[in-house]
C-alpha cells in the first residue's frame, strides 16, 4: 500500500513538472520565432538540461540548437552588414553551436523503447555544420593571432573532433580538402598547447600534426619539449633522434641529442650520431669540434688532436683546450725515463694551444692554470712557472 501511495505521489509531482517544461519550451520557441530574446531562449533550455531527468529530452535539445543557431545567424548578419558585433562572441557562438549539435545528435541516435533508432535531425544539421566548418577553423586562427592560446586550442580541437562525430562523419567523407585542413588544425592545436606550456595537450594530436609536412620540423621540436616537461627521458631522446635523422642540420636536435648521450657516457653512440652529422655537412665546424671531444672522452687522443686542430680558433676557443688536453693525455701514458724526449716535444706542442685557450677564456683559470703549471714546470720555464704558481696560490 505504501509503495502504491509513493508511486501516486511521484506521478502527481511529475505532472506540474511536465507542464512547466512544456511551457518553457513553448516560451523559448516564441522567442526564436520573434528573433528577439534569443539568449533567454538558450538560457531556458540550458537550465532544463541541468536536470538529469531532462537530459534525454530531444525537444529540449532541438530547441536549444535552434536558439543558438538563430543567435549565430543574427551575429553573422551583423558582421556582413558591418554593424556592431563582437568578433570573439561571434566565433564562440559558432563553437557552441557545434557542441550543442553534437549533444543533440547523441540523444537523437538513441534507440526508442522498442530498440529502434530513428534519427530525425542529423541530415539537416550535418549540412549546416559542414558548411560552417571553415568559420570554425577561422575562429581558431582569430584567437591564435591574439595569442589567446586556450581559446585557439579549443577551436582547433573542436574542428578535429568533427571528424570523429557521427553527426558529421558521412558529410565530411565527401569533401576531399578537409583531410588537409584537419591536419593543419592539429598542428595549430599543438602549437597553441605548446605556447600554453601544457605538455599533455601538446601531445594529444601529435600523430595527426606530424602529417603536416611543411611544419614537421617544428612539430618534432614541440613534441620533444613536451616530453622534456613530462620528464620522460626515453621519449624525449627518441623524438630528438627522429628529428635528427630527418633534419641533421637543424640546430635543435643534434646538440640536445648528443648532450643526452654524453651525459649518460654513451660516447660511442654520440660519435655515431656525429659521424652522420658530418656526412650531412663535412665542413660544419660544430660537428668536427664535437667529434674531437667525443674522441677525447674515448681515449683516442691522436684523432681528437687532429680534429681539434682543424677547428681551433677564436670562435671555437674550446678546441684549443681539447687539442692541448689530447697531447697531455698522451704524455700521461708515457714512461718518464725512456720517453723523455718525446714527452718534452709533446709539452712544447701543447703549450701554445693551452696559452691560446687562456687568452680566449681568462675566466676559466681552474682549467688552464693547472695544465700550464705542469707544462712550464716540465719545460723549466721559470718565469712563466712562477706566474702560474702565484695564480694558483691565490
């Protein structure tokens, strides 16, 4: 008895609710027909949809769609007639129309009580929204130019999402140029997320963005930065390697990749990468200098010295240090008794390189002073030795 009473009370409470709902839908329809108070029509339907009981009500969704579409058309007309219209508000209306349309379509595609699906609105809405997609992309570029990255990202992502939505899937298949526009939207979404310093959003559409061949080089840089922010060393290095293999002369990929490898003491791997870089440009002094340092780390002192000599100069003062160090390393492996003459010759050969490094980098005293102390001591250069001795004591 109590259950029956509760059911009756529930049904009685639902009647006024249904009447109020019909009244609000009717009021919203009147606003739309008049072309006035369109925002009120949208607000009425949006409030109804806040109630979980109404979220699958097709009439409410359809009325909401019509209210937003009417606002968009009115704003579009004002722009066309050069009347006062906020451009950002115009584009935001358009994006809202897509979101409302997608929500409506998901309800429209639900099976009825008998399990049958009868889609009412899709064809007409798909035709409208497909036609307006260039404006959706334009909205992204509008906010992009204003450096409003969050807004730009949301427009480009909405554009990309259109291709996944059942509402537009069939209509978009017939358009040959949309695939390229989708790829462009993915790149600009990634670019916007990069400027937002949001690595997760930067990576969201990376596979699609990489298909934009004209911007692939930059895309790989942004992807690498995102992995670095996320502290994923494996993916960071993998992206650097991919970028280097495709663009060996790019100033971004090679130095960062070799830095990673040398930090991990993977000198042989770094040397292999450097040799590939030299194949791409055998006159690039940066690559030759890098090779000299890697050879030095591998204990291949003769080769390190030869490459350091090729690039040593004011713009590569570090190469002076590498050349001198390679020679001093050779001395360290010799016998002081049996190789005395050869040792003296190596010290004399190393001396001008270390002195030139001192001249170019006077602040690097901790590096050149101990080496010159050793050279002057072994060559019996009293005056020069005393100067260095005093410097070290200070």
